[in-house]
C-alpha cells in the first residue's frame, strides 16, 4: 500500500499481510506474530471488515477478501473504500 486512508491505522497493512499467510484467522494470531496485541488486532479487524478488506467468518475469526489482497498489491487505493453501514 502506498498511502493509507484517513480511517486506516499504520498497523493495518501488517495485519492484512498476516491474513494472507493464514487461511482462517483470529486476532490472537496477530498477537502471536508480534504485530500488535490481540485487543487492538480485534478492533482493527472489525474496521477492516467495515471497509470490505476482511470478512467475518464467525466471532473472532476473519478471512482476507479479494479486495483486501488487491489493496495489499496496490491495485486498489484504500482511500477509495467506503465503510459499510454494518
């Protein structure tokens, strides 16, 4: 990602990268990878879900979306994404 959107946290890119390495994901995995603590990871996962970069599979379990991969690859700018009403 070249430039973060206003709603993004600098740690979001690292969270998405961890998500690419793991098929199904829990915020505790981010903590285990020393990216950030699980409570912050959980909050950021909810925010990334609102913008379509992650999908919530069940409570505390997320998966990266195609859009999330496109953002990581620089194909879509995060500033172009709007939050869903959920």
